[in-house]
């Protein structure tokens, strides 16, 4: 028996898939036992007597926590899911294109590989805490940074005054706005950390991601949707529990899409001969632009040769105490 620790399970998808396989989902099981004791009073010759134990038992068992293992077993028995952990760890499978042929978009797969969690919100929170500590240390005279404000602060302020827009509509707050300014410390400054956060929220849309790196230069990613079972903790709590280091994760789901191999953008031509707009051509032209941004890693799309996964569950196996002791020997 495999024991699993689930940071994420999409119970809606799991239930929907099980319903297709089994024609319904058993949510509970009941067992009832009943005996009776009954006596009829009347003339001696007509008196009747029936006696039983007079007890009843009732058992209810919730099957909610067993849904994912049930789905995994059902998919394996029907041959509808493949474990491609070995294939994705083989660089030749990526270089030859065989992996894309054997696991096209829509395929149900299970992948166990080194991976880590990432969330731009947690990154911004961590950098904000770093800046706050440095500002606090400076306030009590314990900071290694200069006690006086950095020389560039005044210039930045003047530049902001010269470029202040006349519009009164305030800008929407961004993740990087939570990072305070602090004196440069060994080349690290508040502006540098804000730039890192700006880049991260473009490359990885704010939210929890799991990034598997089974081979050099390859990223298999999944965005974990909030509000699903087990994913009910704030980002800082999840990272406090699981850390930022790579560890062995198992990701089960369907292949979403592969990173584009296009290296040149098509011509932006979406007008018909009569001057009207061809809506289909326009949508494809804009999608081509976005695919190109994904190819160079600027937006949250899979990057060649990797692919994205629509996640059903993310878990790590719980090792048995005996196997751990053997490995340590």
C-alpha cells in the first residue's frame, strides 16, 4: 500500500472522471442489522409470541478521501493512464520528439520527478520581509548599511516629480509595491528586488505553480488552482511546510500543451479583400504573438521542449521507516 501526502487534489475533476468510468460515485456505505421482539396478548390458545435480539446497528463510511486512489486504480486497470517518469528523465526522448508523439496533448499521465513550488506572491512577501528587516536594523543603528539615506534617493525623487502624470487615476497596486526602499547592501537594493518580482509575475502568473525538472533544460509545469481540496493554506504557510528546495514530487493529470517550436512570427494579416476583419485570422495572429512570448519565456506559457499539465493531484510518497533505515546503511 502506498501512503501519499497531498498538497493538492482537484476533487471536481476526480469526481467527474470517476463518474465517466463507473457511471456514478459511491459517497458512503451503510450496513444495517435489525431484529425484533413482538408479543400478542389474547386467549391462551390464540396467544402468539415472537422474540428477537432487539438491536440495530448502523455504519456509515465516508469515501471522500479515497476518491483519488480509486481513480488512479481505475485508470490503470483500463489502460487510460501512463507513467512517463522514465521517459521524461531521458534527454533523447525530448531531442527526438518521441515523447510528444507518445504523450500528445490530452493524454493522462503520471510523472514522478524532482521539482519545486513557486509563487510570485510568496517571493514578494519574502523580499518585503527582507527589506523591512533592513529598514528596522538601520533604525536601531545595527544595520551594516550606511546610516544616511543613499545618495540616489534624492535623484529618484526629483525624477518622479518631473514625470508625475496629470491624471488623477491611481495605479493599481502590484506585488512589488510591498517592498520598501533600503540602502544598498552588497549590491542588493529595494529597486533590484522589486525588479525581480516584476519579472516573476510576468514569467509565472501570481499563484502556486509546481515545476518539475526531470532533465536538463526541460520544465514541466502546472498551475494549481486555488479553492481545491488540500490547497487551503496561504502561500507563506505552504512554503514554510514544503520549502523551496527540489524534492521528489508526483504530478498526475492530462497533458495541456507543448511549448511552441516556432522561431519566426507569421505576418499579421487578418483583413479580408473587402477591408473587413477576419476574426479567425485575427485570433490566430494574436495567439502567434503570445506563443512567441512564451517561447522566449516572457509569459506564463510552456516553453519548448517542455509542456504544461492540467493537474488532477500533486503528492509525495511517504517512505516506510524500514526502507529509510536500509538506505541510510
